[in-house]
């Protein structure tokens, strides 16, 4: 028996964002769900993460490589691996769970949501490191890295594999920063969290540290400034970021300040359209998350 979109909406009726939740997201640039993802989905993703780090993949990347990002020879650092749902089926089970796309569609106000890309994230505990403060995720916006995308309303689901709060170095948001008229350009890779001081002279800065239990997830707008502090829990912080694009998104040429054209890794993995531009509707690399594919 085929499960229709209407069936899923009825099944998820009590789990999706309410009108008040949508209003909160649009005012603050983030929203945190309750425990809505089934435990077995998180269990499967944890197994996929462990197997990926052990060298397993169900298929190679479209270019034939075995991964994008962290490798064992990089050591005990902040691990970030992109596109893992394309090569590990157990991680795709999480990334393509209909609730993630359905929540994103409700928050974003668009009928269709597609995957942009995903990131498998592992933050070691500070007590295992020779120097503290080096595995923070620097303040940044996702939009600053996505200039070849036409949409300025893309969004991200951040899904922890266990309870996460300030002690674990959870994602933190600058509330309302998605509504700032100027573009804030900081740096994901700069662990110095004092860089946020550079915008305090022209903006009111309210930092919210997310508290997200296992089975819940946060969503944030692509212009929301966010980052994360040290993990002091004694165990690695493990999570998945699911970056999403609305169905209306498409490639645009964007010239950087230095005169070069903006580029995103998606551009080398998706097919080209008739105009020769990257096709962000390519189901092989950017599958539809909502409504679920037939």
C-alpha cells in the first residue's frame, strides 16, 4: 500500500511546527522541536556513523572518492564530512526521513524541499585534547558559503545523536540575526568565539545555546549567525546537519569581492542543465525530501 503525502501529514499532525512555532522561527531565525524522530532512526544513524569512521561505504561519491572531509590521519580534531548520506545508506535513513523535510517545508512556507547537502559532525571532548578551544565551530552564516544558490531562504536541521546542551558544545544561535540587513561574514573554521564582538557595535546580539534531547532537532535559517563552543562532557559530541533548499532554488552566478565566481561543491556533483549550469534539482545529489518521492 502506497503512503501518500496526505497520509504522512495526518500521521505527523501533532509533530509538525504549529503556527506559533512558525512565527517564532521567522522572528528568531531558529526553532527547536520536541522528541519527534523515532529512536530506531537515530540508532541506525549512529551505526552508520561508526561504520563510516571504520572505512565502510555502500558506494563511492559521484567522482569516485570515498569521502569528503575528515580522514583518520587528521587525528582527534573536529570532524566534518560532507555528503555522507550519498554513500552510507544508514545515514541516508536519517537525512531522508520525511519528518525533517515536512518540518522544513512548514517553517519555510514552501511546498517542496530538496537536500542541499549534509554534514556528519563529531566534536571530541576537550579532556582528550592537548589544547582547549580548538574544536569550537566559529560564528558564521551558512548563506555566506552558498552564494551560487538563488534562494536566500534555505535552512538547516541539526540533529544530535544524543542529548546535547551547553556542556556538550551544542549549536548556538544569534537570535534574529537572519533579519539583519547587512551580510555578516565570519568563519566556520575560526574557533575564536570572540569574533562575534565585531558585530556588537552595530547589532544587538542575543546568543541562545540550544538544549536538544535525543530525538529532537533544531532548525535555523541560512542567514542566522551560529556556532558552537567547547565540548566538556567527557564524550564526543555526534550530530548530523541536514542542509536544505526550497523547490524554487536554482543556480545563479555570484561574483565575489575579489572578482571570482562563487562556487559550491554541489556544482561538481550535480548534472548540468541545458544552459550548462549546475542543476540543483538533480535527484542523484539533491533528492527531494518533501513531499517524499514516489
